């Protein structure tokens, strides 16, 4: 049987509990290693960077549409 070496002994844990009224109670627990936290940070930064590119491209497309609409107006 093959044994795997743990990457890190330091783990970050967090617990959260939310209660809404008398009937709804939510409990959550998470456990991350430092490597996992870095991976989450890279994923979030990738999402934010791609979102800014999409917003910029949409703004340029709208400006082109408005310019084309002005070009199609009849000259007096």
C-alpha cells in the first residue's frame, strides 16, 4: 500500500452557524490547507480579471453600435 505524505500540517478551519426563526438552522464548517487557499485566490483573481475584460468589450461594442446608428441617419 502506498502512503501519501501530507503537504502541510497547518490547516485553516472556520465554523459558521446561522439561525432564522425557530425552524431554520444552518451549520457550516470548512477546512483549508495553505495550498488550497492559494488555489482559491488564483481562481477568484482569474474570475475578476475575466469579468473586467468582458465589461470592457461590452462597452466597446455598445459604442460601436451607437456610432453606427448615428451614421445611418438621413442627412438633411
